[in-house]
């Protein structure tokens, strides 16, 4: 069975070869004819080119100079990580077909290109989603983050120039927007710091002022209380002194009893009376009380209140020297300096490492493929013609 199949295959191949040799002129004519038609048709098709541009992240040194600006929290830790974060945001927006479409819509030179796309029932964004893409590059090391961006375009537009101009214009706008956003954030933080400083002073001034007020009030009440108590005490001692004088009691009652003075026997029933201390003691007491009245500042409680008041006043005068206020002032200076730097310094960054060049040849249509396809169709057509010619009686039966 297997041998029979091999014989049949050999016969078929021999027969096919015989047909080709017998009708070689016919085969030659149709193959060349259809090949030329296909080749000519490919020449009428719109040529498609591809432009490729290579971009890379900013240098670490560039980002280091602007680290505090691009790190909006003012706590920059690594210029390398900041550079990568910035580049990732830039790249994701750069390769967005919507952004590229917006740029193309601003160009008059692509009007016909856009109209031809719309006639085919598509949109510019739809076309770009398939023909404008990021192409990963085989990285040589971990520090290499460069990428290629490819744009397929028809021959009626200068795609390589458009791609170069798009990257340059987008970079300029992106950096301006990024700096503008950063500037607004810094300005808002500066306003917040100014507000915090103002509130810090207002709150602590009010707090300390109230504390001083109530301490002064306590001091006044204390002085009034001590004055009143001392005056009452002095008055009572003066009354006792008059009584002691009226009974001629010079010394205290015990001393007089030991001296045998009988005039004082009548007061032995009143041991709690103040005048029993005698004129000498009461006079001494009155002098001491008067000294206390004239020298209240010597009183320990009085001095404690005075010390508290003076301490609060010192704190009130030194509010702008406190650690919290100084830190706020330092942050305020830092933010103000950042704003000045953003006005005075220029953040220059060209992400293009290899510009898009004008391609030497189109990627499509491939004329050789069309030629080969036409020749193959010509071969099939020739076989069909021969088959029909040999079996024409079958079709006219």
C-alpha cells in the first residue's frame, strides 16, 4: 500500500513537471504578467515609514540641584529615586496617544493625514494607539532606563520631524507644568507656615497673658488678705497693749506673778487674753507685725507668685525664640528661598539622546512580497487555464 502511494506521488510530480515544461511559455507569460501587476499595485499604495527616537531620564546631578523643588514634601532623600519617579511620570504622559494626538491636531501639515484616517472610519487617537508606542530597549545595566518611542506614519507627512518636535514641546510643557504645580504647593505650604506662626504667637500670647492676669489677680488678693489680717492683728495687739497699760502690766503675767504683784490676781481667770503678755511683749509683737506689713515682698508665698509672674513675662517676651517658632521660621525661609530659586534658576533637561532621523526606506508596502505573491497567483492561474482548456468539453456537455 505504501509502495503504491509512493508510485502515485512520483507519477503526479512527473505529470505536473511535464505540464509545466509543455506549457512553459504560457506559465512564463502569466507569472510575469501577474507579478508585474502586483508589483505595480504595490507602487500605488501609500508608503509607511517608521521613526524612532530614544529618550532617557535626567542626570542625577540635574535632579540633585532641584531635589527640594521636585520633592514637594521638602524631605528629599535620594536624587536618583527622585529622577526615576520624575521620569516615570514624564514617560507615561509622553507615550499617551491622546497627548500626541493633541499635538498633531495643532499642526496644519497633518490635516490631510487626519482627514484620510477619519474617512476610513477611525480617529487619530485610534490610529496612534496602534502606531505610536514605547519600545523597550535591552538594558545593559540596572542604571539604564532609556526607551525608544516609535511612530509609524504615511509618506505625506514628515513623521521624524514631528516626533522630534513633539518630544521637545511636550518636555518643555511638562517641566513648566510640573514646576508650576510645585510652585503652587510650595506657596500653599508657605501660607500654612505663616498661618501657623501667627496662630502660635496668638495662642501662646493669649495663654501667657491670661496666666499673668490671673497670677496678678491672685497676688492682689493675697496682698489684700495679708494686709487685712496684719492690720486686724496689729489692732488687736494695740487694744491689748492699752489694757496692759491700764493695769500696769509691764511683763507677761507669769513674770509678774513671780514678782508678787497682787494687782493682777483678777486676770488669772482669763489666760487666753492677749494683754496678759504684758506691754513689752505686745509692743515687740506690734513692731514685728508692722514690719511684716511694710515688707510683704519678704513673704514666701508673695515671692512665689511674683516669680511665677516674672517667669510668664519672660516666656511672653521670648516667644519668637522658642524652638517651635524658630523651626517654623527656618521652614518659612527655606520655602521662600525655594520660590526665589524657581524664579532665578532654569531647569534644563533634554530627554532626547538619539533624535528621530528620516528613514531610508519604507517598512510597507514590501514590493518583493507583492511581486512574489503576484507570481504565485500567476502560477495558479496558469494551472487553472490549462485545466479548463483540457476539460472544455466537460463544461460544454
